[in-house]
C-alpha cells in the first residue's frame, strides 16, 4: 500500500468513515498534507544535509535515491545530475528558494524545501570549519557596516526573513567558489498519489493521522472529537521524539572534550 493510501485508510478509520460518505478523497488528502507539514514544523524530523563536494577525491553529496535510503559519500558526482553546492564569489545572500532548494529536491525525493538552517560549514581549502552564527542585527551592525565589501573566506553567517522564504547571508563576502554544507530542516512535498515518495520517516509518520482527523472533525463542527485528536497528536509526537533520541554518553574514557 502506498503512503497516501495508508494515511487515508488510517484517517478514515479514526473518523468512522471507511466508505467515504462524509469526507471526500480530496478533503482527506488535503488534511493529510497539512498534517505532514505540521509534524515537520513541530519536530524538525525532516532534516537534510545539503552537501557540497569534498575538495579531495570522494564526493560528499548525498545520492538521489528513494527517500529514507539516501547514502552519503557516493563517489563520483557526474552521473547523478546534481550540481556542486558552492559559495559564489562576490555574493553574500543565498535565498532558500534558489539553488539550495533546487539541490535539496534533486538529492532528496519528497522534500519541498528548506524552512530553517541550523549550521553552515564552508571549505577554506585544507579544512572545512563550521561558521559562527550571528543574529541578523549583530551581523548588520558589526560586519556589514563596512561601506566597501570585505571579501575572503566566510567565517560568520546569519539568516534574514522567516520560513520558506528565508535567506542565508555570509560574511565576509566569499572571494572564491568554496564548497558549502548546510544542516537544514525542511518541509515535505505534498502527496497526491501513491507514487509520490514520503520523505518523513517512521516513527514520525504515526502522528499524521491524528492531526488530519482533528482537521476533519473541526471542519464538521465536532470540536470535542477534534480536541481529543489534537491531544493524541501531541502525545504521539512526544513519544516519537524521545524514541528517536534517547541520549548518549559523550565520552566513556576522557574527562575533557576535544578542542
């Protein structure tokens, strides 16, 4: 059974509407896709490394395999049709809706685009350091205050604008094309048929049906039932998040951390 059919079956089961007498297929599909986006917004579970090409030999770009089976470190980028993700000399602003989303969609089936960037690393030649994240107002006040653009290897970054229309700004302005890696949280593409890939991984898919059922109950004025479904949704997200990250021991042997 495809992802959309499985979701539809589960939602109709909660609604006691297996035969589709009260809600159309289009309504259920719309509620499911809204629920999928909500899961990603609440948990950040759709996390993608937008990777450049390693400067020496092997390619660090994730393969364009089916969602849930991406394999990083594939050797050779020429056969994948995926462009290398580099900084652009003389360019400080990188909107999500430009090349970043194009590459995200090529490399990861079922992903619509970026909604937030958690960290950025840029190659300085022999090393690829993680850059310093600055609040936008600090970047504007202390870095971009120079009237003449400063160019070099970037060491700081910030974001401007919110949500899917966000932008990454680099400082100093890149002087060369250097491969970048962005650690991103994303939102999924809509499911319209069973042939569309589901980018959200289990167990987070388990919560989708409850939010979709909540929307359906609210649409029909059954607000008590909608509230129950919302509570089930939040409870399921709490379980899914803890099940996916139960913590770890940082170091069994050394008292101090590496620099």
